[in-house]
């Protein structure tokens, strides 16, 4: 569960980077023809950012089930709070 949490932190950070990159590209001067997402690293960040909502939902669902069944999992409260806040931001970003 700790490994999955660490992967989720990386994926959630990619979501935040993707959201900032999209904001920059939307607010870019319209006369510029150069695309912001032009290299493979940026493309990978965008893909990870878009799949983050599904993987984050799965992670939070597993954590909720473990919590309800009384099983313990070794994740700090700050990390869990980061995942929940990011999931709420992802819901707002994709469906708001």
C-alpha cells in the first residue's frame, strides 16, 4: 500500500503540473503558433495527469474499504489529505 501511495503522489503531482500547463497555454498570447506541449516528457505528464483521476479514485476506494474493515495501512495523514484534496480538484477540473 505504501508503494501505491508513492506512485499516487507522483501521478497527482503530474495532474497539478498538467493543470498549470493547460492554464498557461489557454492564457498564452493568441498570436503565438508554438504549442506548449511539444516534447515527449510534457506529453507523458499530460497523459499521467488525465489518468490520475481514475487511479486516485481506485486508491481512495481501497483505502476506504481497508478503513471500514478495520485493517491498518501505513500511510501518513498528510499524504492521505493530499490525495483527497487532489481528488476533489480533479473532480472539479474534469466535471466542473
